[in-house]
């Protein structure tokens, strides 16, 4: 069952996020089951919304690729996260790639 990951992580900087992104390489080698990823910053916090084919796909990606990169980037603390069942997904025609 597809899921939506909602994450807020206080204290994470854009530089740390970019270091994790570069180390994990999810744009060059998309993780199995990863469908959509958006990230933004406000008030000193990182916000992420992802769509995954399943919770297991996200957990595998986190354990194998993301967690080691987060540690290497020096990110501390724990994010506030929710994983909820996806009700509907829409991606506009012609939308793809990184910003």
C-alpha cells in the first residue's frame, strides 16, 4: 500500500540536506519504491513530503542509504515524522526531475 511520509526536522540546514542528497544520490539512482520527494525550509527546520510504494520500501531505503548519510552529515536529533496511507496521487503532465 502506498504511503505518504511527512517529516519536519528542526535544526537541519540546507547545506546538511544537500550533503545528504549528494551522499545518497537518490536523483541519480532512485530508490526502489520512491515515487515523489519534495523538500523545503522555514523557521530553521527541514520539511519533507514523500510518496512511497510501501512503508517497507521507505524503511529499506532509510536503513541502507539514508541513515548512514544523515550521520555522516552531522545531523542530530530526531525528526517529527508520520507515515500515512496514500489516498490519491496526481502529478501534472510534463512535470519531472529536480528543481
